[in-house]
């Protein structure tokens, strides 16, 4: 069985990387013009969510850190996750929710 934090990190990376470089916004947030044409970086994702780049990097790396429900919700909002993606994100971040 894959560690939930590793799977959580991989899921975050996949969803961050799916934003096309040509996107002028991420979710409801407009990107800075200097970032147009570039993939959304971990630093940009951290800014959107309101956490440090180091903390966001730890989340994506699968480090054994635990994101609060508030941070998880901000991630889902920032990247405009579908209801299914949001549910998956919460279950991966808080395994105790699986099966509820």
C-alpha cells in the first residue's frame, strides 16, 4: 500500500501541472503577466494557497506533514478542483475520512 502522504503529494503535483502554461488565471486568481507561458511553479501554488514555498514543497514531496482542513480547502479552491478531486484530496490528506 502506498503511503497516503506520498500519494497526496503525487496528486497535488499532477493537478498543479495540468494547468496549461498559457493560462492567465489559476482557479479564480489571475496570474502575474511575467508568469504567462510558464508552468505553475510550487512557489506560485504556495502563494495562491497562502503558505510558504517550503511548506508547499513538503506537501508535494510526500513528507510526513499534515495539512489542516483549511489549507486543503484553499488548495481545492485555488486550483478549482472538481467535487471528486476535492473529495480525493481530503481523503488523501486525512486518511481517517476514507469510507465516510
